[in-house]
C-alpha cells in the first residue's frame, strides 16, 4: 500500500488515468488555489495559475508514479508557475508602458474623465456598502492619510479593532474590484500614458 503522499499510478490501466487525474484535481484544487492566492493576492491570477498547474501535472502524468512527496512536488509547481506568471505580467506591463510612452499625444480627456468618474462612482458605491466602522477606518487611513493608531484613537476603538475593520473593508473592496477588473484597467490605462 502506498504512503499517503505517494501516487500509485503504475498499476492503473491507461483508461483510468482520467479518473485518477479527476480525483487528484478534486483533492488538490482548493489547496493549489489557496497557495496561489497567498502568493498573488488576486483571485483572477490564482484561478489562472491553478489551471496552468493542473495542465502541467497532466502533461507530466507519466512521472506521477515516481513522485515520493506529492505535496512538495505540487507546491513547487505552484510556486514556479506563480513566479513565471508574475514575471510575464510584469513584462506585459512594461511593454504596455513603453508602448504608451512612444505613442503620439492624442489623448481623449473627455473619455478619460468619464472613465475616472465611472471608477470613482463605483468605488463610492463599494464604500457605501461597507459597515460604518469599516468605512470610517478606510477613509481615515486611505483617504485622510492617518496611521492606523491615529485612526483608532479618532474612532475611539483599539488599534486591533481598527485593524480588523480595515482588513475586512479591504477584502470587500478587493473582491468587488476583482469582479470589475475591466473597469479598473480602462480607468488606470491613462495613468500609464
């Protein structure tokens, strides 16, 4: 009987590979996504990375029988894939920036203004849906520029309580922005131009 962290694929007939892979995917998908999210702080990137990790595992299914420490092997694939993904994203950002710097100035201030207003309106709607304490600590630290201890003192709460409210507010904001990434990107592109 194989150890818990070993794979016994050698005795499986080829037609059971897909079933085996499905079981592997079901067992590991949440962990792969969690590690990718921990490294990137982006649900979109984490989903992309998780998909790429399982494609790599499938392509290397012949090697699964020899893997002694499956969790370490998968963790290494996730880390390497994340690093590659982030490098690629950085290169793309650099290319866009360089391209934008070399464009002739035909800016459309009206369109840029509309995008900025649309993003500001969207952000305001997110802030309006936060709890009063979350909104207050967010506005004091992110808009007014106060430190967390200063915000906590102004709100009459402990630093820990203020931090908890800020963490929850930022999580809500990130989740809402992740769902509207196209709005954020179209509003942010003029900043690079």
